[in-house]
């Protein structure tokens, strides 16, 4: 289990929590952790634990404000870290990474013409993209999805919504069956440019992955069966050669115990997929509050 912000990556199940959190953010942009970083540190209990990083965190909050974003993204991380007893060094490193990524993501949104003037919506958009990056997606995938959204829907809120829906689906699919960056880029572009509605993205990808898994199992079974048949024929041929050389009559082996394909394929199990979730350092307790 790894500390990675608003989610825990629990191999296959982790990104489901990510998608759920994203849905909440989309429904209520800016509603979560509305207090500022300054207000958070003004509480004595919070300052008592993380006072050593207060000045650096407030400086990062000013960066968010200069980007046209709320520093509530940082407040969310602070509150979560406090609840989970994350040590100061780990928290500070995580906040710095989020700030660097927020700068990059804001730039990508501006480049795409999709940085919305509504501060709450812009903040929620960046927060969602940060979650995807914590789950293992890349900056290139954020850019690619937004560009595909613009190509499909123009420079509009619909383009952003469609891009985020595709990215959420890709994050889930990648946790179940790890893909390369190029495979994820291609799949996201395919989803966004399709005629599917956003709520059809995940069921379609899940069905396709299930089909691929089924085909892979059939192929493996077929390959094993072919090998067993060839091996059985080879053994029969060698036995016949030996008998002829010794001048002995051929023995009927139709009921002999040569291996069968069905016997050798028993116990073949479905492939198991595990995610190598890219996340921050594991959390360590900071002691009693």
C-alpha cells in the first residue's frame, strides 16, 4: 500500500477509488477543502505538527494563486496527511511535486485553450489531472487527451469533460492490465474521438479487455494442445521404429497411457494482471497528535 495523495493504490482496486473521487470533484468543483493554506495553519493543532514546513507551503500556495488556481489543492493534501500521520519530509516532497505538476498542467491547459476562467472549475480540473498523474499517467497523456478533446469538441468545457472521462477510464484499465504510454495515448484518443458518450467509455474498454483475456487463454490452450499432439505422435513413431528393428509384431497402443491435450491443459488459470502503481513514498506516522 502506498501513500499517493487522495487515493490508495491497491493494485486492481485502487483506481476505482480514483474514479469515484474524480466524479465527486466533477459534481462539486471547489467544494472540497475550501479553506486556504493560511487558514489551515492558523489552527494550533495543525501548526503543532507541521510548523516546520509552514513557510514553504505558504510560498507554494502563492504559486497556485498566481496560476489562477485555489490553494485548496494543497490544503487537501495537508488535511489528508494530518489524518494519516504522514511525516513532514514525505509531505513536503509530495506538496512540491504537486506544485510542479500544477504549473505544468496549467501551462498545458492554456496551450490547448482550455484553461477555464472560473477559478473553482479550473482548480477542480487541475486536481483531477493531478490524481491521474499520481495513478501513473504522464504529462504527455494529459496533453494528448486535451488535444483530442479540442479536435472532437472544440475549445469548450465539453472537450475538458471528455478528456477527463477518457483519462479516468485509462487509469482504471492500466491498473487492471498495465499498458505502455503509447498504448494509453492511442486508447484515450480513440475513446475521445469516438461517437460514444463519456459514460460508455469504461464499459467499452472493460469489455474489450475481457475479450483480449479470453482470446489469450484460448490461444494458450490451443498451443499446449498442439504441442501435446505432436509429442504424442513423435513418441508413437519412435516406438514403432524400435519394434520393427527388433522384428517384433506391432502392439496396439490405442489404449496406452500417452498424454492427452485435455489432461495437460487442466488447471490452466486466467492471467493475473497487477499494476505497478507509480506513487509517492510510503507514509510514516508523525507520532501522536
